[in-house]
């Protein structure tokens, strides 16, 4: 249950981040202030998720933290495998 809770919070966190980055690159004047506000909101959401995982007995703290990090783990592994494929292609083309 903690893993699912952590994944849902992580997805919400990344959705908010994508929304803020999209507004930031569109050149809105107020987007800097919104970005700061949404950054603080994201931190608050993460802190509430960890707080609830500590307080509720039905949620495991370790599983919640793994769920919160799940998207970062997947993106890191995807980048590593993509870089590994590029290295193999360049090495094969040299030989």
C-alpha cells in the first residue's frame, strides 16, 4: 500500500513540475513566482506523504519512500541503458 501511495504522490509531483516548466519556457512574466510557489507546494506534498507514512500504521515508510523514488529510478535506468546502447554502437563502428 505504501508503494502505491508513494507512486501516486510521485506522479502528482512530476505533473506539477511539468506544468511549471512548461509555463516557465513559454515566457510568462509571472511564471517565476508561480514556479517558486509550486516548488514549495511540491516540497509540502512530499513532506505530507512522508509524514502520513510515519503516522499511519497501514503505510510502510520504506515502501512509501521507494514509491516516491520510483520515477527517478526508472528515468535513471532508462538513461543508463540508452547511453550503454550508444557506447556499443560507437564501439562497433570503430572496429
